[in-house]
C-alpha cells in the first residue's frame, strides 16, 4: 500500500510539486505562463484583425469569459473587407 501513495498524490494533488517550490520560482513560472498566454492571444487577435492589446482582458477572469463570448459572436474585421 505504501508504494501507491506517491501515485495517488500525483493524481489527486498535481499542484503539490508547484507548492513545494520556493516562492520566487513559483512566481516566475506563473509570470512566464501569463506572458506566454498574453503573447499568443495578441498574435491570434492581430491575425484576426483586432488590436493585440485586447489580450489584456484575459488577465481578469470574468471579463475574459465575456470577452471570449463576444469575440465568438462578432464578425471579424478581416471578413468585412
């Protein structure tokens, strides 16, 4: 039974490795993830014909869901041309 505890910990607490890191490493990882998300969203928005700064809406949780919903329902500027 003792050999299954690490496997169960990995399944039920996947964030445990993240919490075990020092604060500056975990904050650096979060910062890199946010920067990568904003960069990719900016590139996608630019390809769609919108300003890449709209990607900043992804930082606010509720606004990001509403923004994605509006983006899905509105016509793209590239299609209007």
